[in-house]
């Protein structure tokens, strides 16, 4: 039975079925359960009535950070790289994302990648705002991510690589408070199922705090606690590629005690390699200055280029080989496993 | 013989030059002053609106801004004298405020969606004089306070942050977002003519290197995000880029020069690639009309 799509509306935000008959989930209209008839009082008169009222309007995607459900429109269409950014509050997670986005606004390519689209332009703009003149601030900052453990948010970038292939990247934007909670509870880690599907797990350690003799030990211990909690609980599998990011490198470099800080960081690297040997784990280390202070000689986005190449090209879904993940129905990990190579 | 229909949407943020362009096109197409330009082969029934705009353009005056909710459809039966191809351009003159409203409200009018679904081409206008570009605080700090340390600046700062609003978004972000929304409704690949309006500001710039930029180079330099998006979505958007000065200069300041031309069309400047600017403001429409 053919369905007249012009008389239907969909419960999923941004679905264009009422306009062009295309379901955002790729389902046939006869089987999709998300669409329903337009109510009598919603039928627009069209024609002469051009006023901006709901009956004559069609909604499209909000453009803000995506909820888990909203990522489906992306993950169902392509092999999406999921990059999980982890670390304590103010470690620089959101600032890195804002800077990565800004780099594509400032030049015609970055790290040999070019911008092909994003469903979260407004989400990125909000996160960049406090680093820009328009915010009326005298010093740049990034607004702290709100703690919403039951409603994780994602930012999206579609990029094109030098070979002309498109890459959809989804980045988590999760509060540092959530990771503090995860480091304290195995039960919480077990519920954190989306980590199982993460292609990349980027663990942030604040370089500025590592350069402080009072703060460095606690900074190291807190970060390693996150890693241990997630790996020991099984939430983070061995297939996931891990990047340990020493952020705010510009602030570390500005300190008189920078050599002591660098020696301490070498010690962290040695400790991590010992606890997570190369035979089982894939761990790399990076020095990043996403938004260097104005007194620094480091360029904007220092170090992000090397990260981006790894994030965009490596996936836990190896070509021609499906990895076997067992996800419970309705788990976050299952959401991201809708598409397999 | 039935003429092929060419449904064309003029798109751009407020003040980007759509109406001024249309005024100048109407003059050139109707007057036949420019020999190679598209010609109107039949006067449109509802031409009072076009004639009023044309008169304002001839008088070197600014046009009254379209209000957001008024949509004035314009239908022009035209012929390209170079190859004889003919068609009907159906062009709704949509206010730039409508696009701003869409970006903020995340809703589209159903009438507009219907236009997009049957569109054959888009003319996208960008005004270089009103571009919003992201400016980093750190870049300003570098220039204004090079002698101060970062710590001392932070102590001075009394930070009352102005909340983010949609109007703060850079021009290229708003345009990419609008094109993305468009592409969700399109059924076939579509031609998009990008018009960098007020092109006189670029070619007469005191910065010699800037003045030598062709329209595509200008787009890469000033709106790199938009340029990347169009390059990487050429399966949806087939683009051609023009630098156009429909006014010929700044109204008020340049009026005596602008009104002194023997033919009003001679004040128009149109550049594509590295070509010498011509007066044929119908070039984007010619390209949209062509089969290729």
C-alpha cells in the first residue's frame, strides 16, 4: 500500500519524510513506526497564507550538539569514527574540539583534510564563542560542559581526506565530572557502554597542572584512574586506540620549571607503557596546545594535525572484518554499531 | 514552442545585494544595452515591482529592504542571443531576513520548501562589506598587549560574557548551514551561481594584492569553510563564481560618476575568473540557462 508522505509527519527531529519521502533511518514507510498522520489542525492552507505560523512550517535539524538518538542519522549512513574525549574538568577536551572546527574556518584545508559538512555547526559555534571577540570577554575561555550522564552529547564533522574519501567523525562532549564518577565506580563504568564502540579514546592530562609541583601527582593519578576503571571493567576494549594527550602545552613551555615537568611526563609515559603493554594495547602520546596563550610562539591548534590523521583514518572496524561486539538491546554501544563495514 | 522552465532561487543574508542585482538584470535584459546579454522576449505581466526597482537603481538610490514575509514572484521569459536558447526564469525575490530567520528558528516555510524541490538553480549572494568573520581574543591581545604577560591580563579582565546568539555566527557558517538544509530537500544536482556583490570594493581596493584576487580566490581567502563545503559537495552543487558590482560604486559618494555614464549598464562590473570585467550582469543567468 503506497503511503502519501505529504500527509505524514515524523517524531524524529530533522526527518524530512514529509518533504521528500526519505526516512532519516532509511526505512520503508510501510515499516517505519515513527511517522504518523498530520492532525487536522496542523494542515496548512498553503497558497495565500504565508504567515510564519506552525501550520506552514517544516522543521529541520537543530544544528546543536547531538543526543545519542540524533546520531543515528549519521551512523546509519556511513562508517562513522567515534572519538571519545576523556579527562577531568578543564583538561581541554572541549577546547580541542572548538579549535579543530575553527581551523577549518581559517584556512582551505587542515592536516590535508578539507571540510565537507557538519550537522552540529551551531553546537561548535556555541563552544567557540567565549574565545572570540563577539563574547566581549577580555580573555578567552571555553564554557564548562554541563554534567548530563544520562544524555551524552556529540559533535559532528564530515571531512574529506587526501584520497578524496569522506570521513564522518563523531566526538563526544562529556563533562569531566562524568569521568570523575567513572573513575570512582565499576558499576558506572559497566553502564558506560558506548565506550565499547569508541574507535578512539583520547585521555587528557592538563599540561599546566603537570608543571605544578603541588598539582602534578594528583593530576596524573586522576587521569590514570579513569583509564584503569574503564579498562578493568571491560568498558574500554583492547581494540580501541588510545591517545594520551598532554594539553595546554603552551602553558607548560612558559614555565621556568618546564624541564622538570617534561621529565615527569616521561615518567607518566613509561608507567602507562608498563601497565598497558604494546602487545595488547595501542597507545600513543601527544603534546597539544589547542588555543595557545597570546604570549606563546606555538601556533593555534599545535599538535592537532597529527591527532586528526589518526582519528580520521583508523577505525576498530577493520575493512572486510566485522568485529564481534555483543551489545544489549537499547545500550549506547548498540546505537553506534548500526553500520558495519 | 513551449519555453523550458528554469526555477531559480536568489539566496543570501540581509543586504547581500539580491534586489539590486535583480534591478540591474531587469534593466540590462529589457533595454538590450549589452549586446551579448540575455534579452527579455516577452514583458512579464506583473512588472510594476521590477520597474519600480529599476527606477531606484537608475537613480543610484538604495532599494527599500524587502520585509521578511513578503515573497514577490518574478517570471521572466528570456533568450540567450549567443546560442538562441530560451527559457522562463521563475525567481522569487525572497528577503534576506527570511534566511536569517530560518537559521535561527530551524524551520522553513512550506512554500519555500516547495520552491526548493523544483529549483533548477540557485544564485547565492555574498556581500564582502558586511561579512562576519570569527576574530579570536588571543589575536587581538597579541596586537594590543604584547608587553604584558598572560597572567597580568587575566587579573585585569572583568569578564562579563555576552551570551551567544545566532546573529553572532560567521557568515560562512550561516551559508553552509543553509546549503546543507537545501541539500536535504533537493532531488537532483543543482547549479549554484555564487555572486560576490559590491565587487568594486575588491577591484578598487588600495591593497594591490587584494585587488588582484579573482572571485574564486576571494572566496577561498575570505570564506574558506564555504569554499571547502562546495568543493566537497560538487555531487550536489555545480558551482560557478562571479564578482559583480550591480551599483558600480558607492551610492552617495560616487553618484556623480555613476550617473555620468552614457548607458546605465556601463557602470555594472562583472568578473568571472581572471577575465576583464564586463557589463553583462546576466552571465549567471546565462550559465543557469545552459544545458551543460
